[in-house]
C-alpha cells in the first residue's frame, strides 16, 4: 500500500490558498486528498481523513472524495471548508452541526447530497456549487444560506426548519425541485425559477430586493422582471392568489420605473380604481365615492327639480343621492329633472363615469373569478 512520501508538497491551490500537505507516493503532484487518479489509495485517504477530523481540522478545500462519505452527526466546531471539493458518491451531512461558517463554494456533488436535520448556525455558502443528482435539505436549520449561481441538475427538496436569509441569485434549477420556507429575506435576481415550485412559503408584501433596492443596486426595471418571473412561476404551479400579488407588485415597479409622465399618471389612476385589475373592491369603493360626491354636488348646487315640493334639506339630500344612483347606473332620470345647464352637464359626466366603472368592475371581478 502506498504511503505519504514527504518528498514534495502538494501543488493544489485555490485562489490564494495553497495545500500544505505533502505529496503521496502514488502522485508526484498531489497529496492523498487532492489526487484524482484511479490509483488513489482509498484506505490511506480514509485514515488521513479520520486523523484530520480527530484534530478538528476542517480544511477540505478541493478534496476529492472518491467514495461515499458520511459526516452525519458530526460537530464542526470551527469554520468548515469544502470549497471546490468533489464528492464522487453520496455525501451525508444529516444531523451534522456547523457551529461556525460552512463553505461549499464551487463544490461538486456527483451523487445525492443529504443535509436533512443539519444545524448550520452561521453562514452557509453553496455559491457556484453543482448538485448533479438530488439535494435534500429537509428540516435543516439555517442562519444565512447562499445558493448564488448554484446548479441543481435533478431534484431539490428544500424544506428547512428555520432560515434567516436565502440567496437564490442566478441559481439554475434544471429538472425539478420544491422550496418550503420563510422567504422574507430572499434574493431572486436572475434566478432561473422555471422548474422549482414554492409550496407553502411565507412571502413578504414586498420582496427583500425591493425594500433594499439601493443596497442591492437594482433598478425598478430589474425589480419588475423579478416580480414577473415570480408571477410566471406561480402561474405554472397554479397558485393564483400569489399570481395576483406578484402581478400587482410588477405593475407598481412598472409605474415607478416609467419615465413617461402620462403613462405613469394613467397607471396611478388604474391602480386607484382597480389595483391594476387585481382589486375589484377598489372599483366598488370608487363607485360609491362617485355616487356620494355627485349627490353632494347636486344638493348644494340646487340644480335639480324634485317632484315633491316643500321638502327639508335632509330629504333633498336623500332625493339627490337617489338621483345620483340611478344616473350612475344609467337607469334613467325618473321623476327628477335638471333645472340648469350645469345640472345637465353633471348628469352626463356621472353617466359616462358610471358606465365606465361598472364595466371595469365586471371585467376585474370576472377575471378574479375565472382565475
């Protein structure tokens, strides 16, 4: 069996970090941990790995794990470095505890990765990591987790027990996956969300990137795109309530990002009247406001001829409100007639506004019901 040579130093480097281990007799270039050749001594690798763990040495940057590796139930007392590591077989981290930071930057999991019930108390970085098979994070407890630019080629199960912040920027989901988590502090910019389902998630009224758009250096146009991607994701997976909410935020970003003042004004009116077609209750309240407003104008301008004579001011207002209602709904003038040209103009204006708002309410309400 090959052993440690001691004749040279491992030539593996990762950015500014250089492996301090000696080469082993099976390789003139690499240590037993970084050697990727078929002649790699598996038993020696396991022996040296156990020695590192016994010494609480958690530097595994660039390590090549040729066989199944089991870190389950282990406690990593210090920062754990698995950046650029390659796991040829299944990697088990279930029930492991990372008391400090865990780095899997650029790591490659060629088989399944198991992090079920793991406890990750600080930052966990899977930035640029590749999961070629399934990745399981069920009931794991995270502080901050970053999957920025990560690639999940098959299935992802991300159902953590708790999580403070999640970074999905530029993450690619190639086949399928589901996420069930509190997404209050989640970043989505440039994430490829076509194949991932968000099931039973906690969503904020405004996503983290909108609230911190200046810190994230994002424009309203970019936020509009993020909300559109989330809306389309919800459409594909049939969550129509969230479709409406994300469409509303998309339109808000479109309005705020518009440089055309007229377009911005029309969008603001559309928002006030119907919540961009997502809030029929706004149309109903707008209609009620118009009816009351015109009733008040009819009353104070004394532009109507009431059929009843010698009535008090309060009764006049009741008649004015009745007249405003039938005019708004275009039911006709009834037994009340305008006395002045001002009254006729007001009646025409209210009839047009009423026809528009009634049609708008029908369209918005039908859209919500059909969805």
